[in-house]
């Protein structure tokens, strides 16, 4: 089989879990031993891929992910990294980051050498690289449903404040039944879901709890 056919073949087996789908289950070797997705049932998970160990952008990202681990844990959310490197490569890189940069990376990293998990999650973008995972982020909730998906290219490090904001926004939606507007941050007012009936539309503009610009556009404190 030539390279072109290989690439076509690879593209056929790749799938992309969509928002609202059950997160594909897996069992994988990690720097913390063998883990299954089901081990995280009851917690939210930020599953993220990076292209390769011992690369500069990834190193900055891993340090930044470690910096938000405590904040994520307060939101009942665990970090889980992934690349197609071996466990020994991950271990060596983790040790290097601690030695050279003084940061202990405490979250598990999947060694997806045969790309099993990467394929299940559509983390490889053949147009960008057929051998490395792109910078994907899957936010998986405590019932193992995919709630958000972010993709960044190899060249661009991710923004941890946005990942934290996304998890907080999703959990606020679940807890308070609201949506979150552009650039929302905890403490800001949230959007009340649109009315479903004429009566609801009339009621909401007179509701003191809401700050309405018009019948379809009301905010409230959460
Ligand atoms: C990096 O992490 O620095 C990197 C990895 C793959 C391609 C480009 C940059």
C-alpha cells in the first residue's frame, strides 16, 4: 500500500466525538499506570493532546496546565494529557521539566504509541501532521459526556484561562440553567434562556430578578 492509500485509510478510521456524544471509552498506559476513562466517572475531565514531548510550545503548555490543576480540582475536574510518545519518553520529559524548570507535572499523561485513543478522539489532523496529535482539548463531564471540543494547531499554545473559563461556564449552565455570554467570567451576569411562550415573554420583562434589554435578551446574577 502506498503512502497515499495509507493516508486515506487513516482518515477513514478517524472519528471526531461531537458535543453531546458519550465520550469514547479507552484503556491506556499512562505515567500513572494503566487508566480507563471510566476511572474518572463522577469527575469532569480535561483530556488534551500535544504533538510531542521535549518540544518548547508543549513544555510551556504543560507548565501552564499544571498551574491550573488546583483550580480545576476545585471544580471536580481532572487533567489527562496524551501524545503518541512512549511512557519512558513522558517520564524523561516530566523529570526534565522538574529539573530545568522547577515544575512537577502531577497529572497523568497517556502514552498512545499505537494511536488508539488519538484515533477514537480525532486528535490527528492529517493535513497538519500524520504522525503527531494536534492540540486538542475535550471537556468531558462527570457523566462521561463530551461537553466541549477545542482544536489548536501545532504552532499555537493554548490559553489556560479560557479552558478554566469554559469548565466554569459549563458547570454554571448545569447548576443554574443559564447560558454564558461572550467573555463571561464567574461573577458576571449570565443569560436567561429564551422564553418559549408569549406569556413567558411578557412575564420576564417585568421580573425584577432579570435585567432585560428586550424580551429575548435578559441577564441575571448567578
Ligand atoms: C512545540 O511544542 O514547540 C511544537 C511541537 C510540534 C510542532 C511545532 C512546535
